[in-house]
C-alpha cells in the first residue's frame, strides 16, 4: 500500500482536526486536549469553530417513505393520520409530532414527484 501525502493540504488537516474535536466533544471521548494542542500548534484557535449539537435521527433512510406507502396501501391518505400511525408504530413521544409531520410531508412530495402517488392522494 502506497500513501500519497501530497494531497493533504494545510486546510484539509485543519478541517480534519476540527471535525475530530467535534466528534470528541459530542461523544465525550478522551484526547480533547491533544487535538486542541495540535490545532494551536497549527495556529488555529480551537474555540473559533462552534460545535453544533449532534442531530437526532428519528428515521433510517427511506423509512418514512415505506410508512407512507404502507398507509397508502391501507387506504389512509391524510398526512395527519399517517403521522399518528408513525408516532404509534415507533413509540415516539407527542413532542416529536412536528418533525414527523414534516418528514411525512417530504415523503409525500417525493412520492408525487416519482409518480407513486397521484397528486390528489395526500392532503
């Protein structure tokens, strides 16, 4: 195996260190002081880049689409009803309703665009 070190620019290394720092902070791992020391050696302020909180992924890719298609096969076309079905099926609390409703709306738009659901089917 041959390594090509010429591809790694200073910006790539610095970005990788910032990414590693964010991962260490989010997952409460060891080694934060070492990564921050490397950033300081490279002339960067570690606190200059804000670490956003990790996003909560409620669904796997394509999961909402499968729920919507299943509801469609059962004759349920109302987005609110589909949202309630998903909340019940996944055991999600009611405070996730807005995020689930948005995911259902996005899945319905995608199904209409791909021709799998007629335009008037989803409200």
